[in-house]
C-alpha cells in the first residue's frame, strides 16, 4: 500500500476539496467546502493498492488508521473509495469498513463515497478529515456569501 499526503496547508486543503470531481461535477458543494475548510486542523491522504488483494488492502487501511494518532475534538471524515468500473463494495466489505474503520473516529461523523466511474485496476482510498475543537450544533450562514451551485 502506498500512502501519499495530498494537502499540507489550509489553502492547499481548500483548493484540493474544491477541485474533487466525478464526471466533471464537484463532489462537494460550496457550503460543504466552506464548512470543511473552516477548521482547526485537516488531513487529506491517499492510499493506493499495490500487490495486495482487496481484502488485504482493506485490512492494511484499517491497521493504518488504528496506528495513526487520534485527534481530540470533533472530526468530520470523508472516505472516497475509488473502485473499479461498475464495482461496489460487497456487503461484507462495507460491514468491515463500518466495524473497523468507523471505530477509529469514535462518535464523529463520516461519509463513504463509492466512486466507480473510471477504468481502474487498483483500489484507491482518499481520506479527508476536517478537525474541529468541538462539535458545532449550529453553523451560521451569511446569505450574502452564498454561491449558485449550478454555475460552479
């Protein structure tokens, strides 16, 4: 498994999440980007399958998550799972992710995106974490800064 850091500063993190696309459509809306980028810490990492089987790759991902330092506070995390064309996680693979990956984030919120729009031979996982000092129960929005999602 090859591990690569995708963003090293706040500006690069914002640019990275703004430019994530599937079939030329943004994955995250401007509101989601604003929420994720307004953080106390961030992490954007890609893990790429080498010669492992799919199950070994999931196990390595889970082990890697368990070994990395845990963040205090609240973390919203996004797992972009790049699968082979028209492939989906099996129920057993999803259950494994739910059981072994989600426990690394305790009571935090996570989203799993299964992306299978391109021809791929190896699996890839992009983990995006947005760390907050505490859970924000209400997020204030300024309507003057809202953007038209259709035009972006």
